[in-house]
């Protein structure tokens, strides 16, 4: 019998809103020893995720994008839009300014195998479980949850 995401997920995870302060998100992540938080709107619908990786930019800062000067023109060697997005992460004060706004989600009735495949393919440590009808957050599945489920077989 194949296990589903609903059987192994952590239900009703702690969430934050885009208006939450970064300090609040940092405190929750540190105190609860978790690697990220779903970001929801006032209706409880998923709008993003904030992770340790998003928060690391606050501490590391950012270097200007590489460029060359040619005939009084600036030619960027990397996409300047990506640089602008990273600047917002470094200078952001709210969760909405720093979060990843396209989180990878999974449905509760999908299999453990599908969850593991998606995490491996996308190189992510967590999947947000969303309700199929209204898009609200119903749980979270981490790599650790999958490993525990494998161990219980």
C-alpha cells in the first residue's frame, strides 16, 4: 500500500503573512527549529514561502552584477533583473519583500513517491500541501517526513 502525502505531512503548519516582519519569521524559524514557513494571505491561501535560504541574503549581502564598459555603454554579464530581485531580499524588512513567491506545492492525495520525486527534481527541502478546492495551506512535508515514513515500512 502506497502512503499519501496526507498520511505523513505535518498538518496545520505555522504560517506568516507577507506583512509579517522579517524578525518575526526569523524568531519562529529559530525557536521552532524549522527551515521555512508558508506565507499566506488573509484568506489562508498560499502566496509564498520564506526559507532559511531567503533569509541568508540578509546576512551575506550582495555584490553588484558583473559588467563591462564598451563605447560608453554598460553591458551586464548577468541579468540585471535578477540582481534587482536579490537587492530586495537583502534590503527587505517584511516577509513579502524577501519570500519566494512561487512555492512548489503538492496535494494531500498525492503519493510519497511523487513528493520525493518533486523534492529531488527541484532540489528543495519542503513541499507545502494545499487544499485542492480553495488553495489554503493544509500541511507541510519535509525530507525528514519522507525519511521517517521510509523507516516505518
